[in-house]
C-alpha cells in the first residue's frame, strides 16, 4: 500500500510503498503519537523508515492493492 507522510516545515511529502495493512500503519501511528516516540514503517524492499512523531503533519493512507499498469506477467 502507498503511505504519504507530511513532515512539518518540509515542502515535499514522504511516499512509501509498504506491504503493511492500513490498520497496522494506523496502530503504529497512534502508538507513536501517544508515546511521543517514532513511527516505524517498512518499505517493500525491507528498509526501515523511522519518523519522529512530533514532526508528523499528516499521514495519507492509500489503497492497499494497486494494480500495476503495463504489459507483463501478473
């Protein structure tokens, strides 16, 4: 799924493709905001992205299953 994170005082948003579900991302965000800690996201290549909760302006949760465009094996 695609997750867009807006960071305070930064013009560009952070776009991450993650295998996590929307519910898992929302739970992680809720815990990070409540504790004032870090939001941890893992992208589809296995890299960890850590974002301090105090710097998050917004989080946009996209669709969970995006159909690829083009010719290829499905």
